[in-house]
């Protein structure tokens, strides 16, 4: 069965600090990988996705993620965070031949000015 | 419609009562999902519908939970004999449902916040 682990539950950073949020998945086949973000008071929305090709994926607002197949990981990074990045971040995975999307437990990011 | 609509936005009920939560997906989206979001639990998969296929109910936590999707569009999630642990935000999402094309990006609704007293 698919599963997703996000080991960082709550991250607190100052503006301009670098960010890396961990995501590991468990699935015995080809996968699609996603990061979704939920800003305070807003709907969940897509941040970036990996489907195929270049394992380094760039998303909105300067975020990127790298798919490392050998480590079953899809970590999210941003070189310099801003206060407006305060949100909850969810990693998600679905198998290549299914629509069923499984999410991790989320990481709450707080950025202080 | 332009987005995924969910109703009610807030529901307060007494333990033991039944509740129905409604989701109106984006027109043309063949896949519809229900998730439950509670503190510390992240997004818990409940059920998903894809076109005319049998729904994947593997995430429903008990037989008190059921969902249907009429006419391939609107979906209703029903919770019978509600318990306090059912208190959460219930999120609906829809997608084009094309995993092979990379088009399977979910659009979420605002959620229905359920409080069971």
C-alpha cells in the first residue's frame, strides 16, 4: 500500500533562512509526486509536481523539489524563505496507474520576520 | 462551476445524530475525492470515485461512513451516529483523473468543518 512520511511536523525559521522539508514515500512501482500547500485561511493548492523527466522540479514562489528514486524521497527546498511562506505543506504520492492520492501528515512552517 | 463547492461550511451536531456533507466538483472532472483533515493527522484519505468505476472505499474509518456520487457529479458523504472523534474538516477535491498524463492535479474545496458535541 502507498504511504507517505513527513518527519518534520513543525518548522520555525527566520526570514532569509534556507528550507528543506523531508518527504519519503513507500510504493512498489512508478509514482507521481506532489507538494501541496495550505496558506492560513485558504484552500489547499498545488505547489509543484513530479511526473517524469528531470528529477529536479521547480514550482511556484521559488520552491523546488528533488526526486531521488534510490532514497524514495521527494524533499522540498527553498533557498530563502519569506514571511509569506508561513503555511502547512503536504507531500503526496500516487502510483502511476491510479488516481488514488495519499498525503503525508503535513509540516507546519512558521517564518518570522 | 469555477471551483469545488462544499456545503455546509460549518456543522455542529450532537453525538449520535446523522450528518450529510455535500460536494459539487468542477464540471468535467471525472475523479472526486473525500479527505478528512484533523490536527496532527494530516489529510486522511477516505474515498474516491473515478467515472463509472466502483469507488475506492478503502479509507473509510468505519461502517458509519458512506458516500455516493450521483450522475457522476455531486457527491454526498454521510456519517451516521456521529461520535466526538468524527470532529474534523472534511475536504472534497476533484480532478481530471488522468494519472498517465500528469494531469491528475487535485482542486480542493474549502471544506466542511464538523463539530460533534
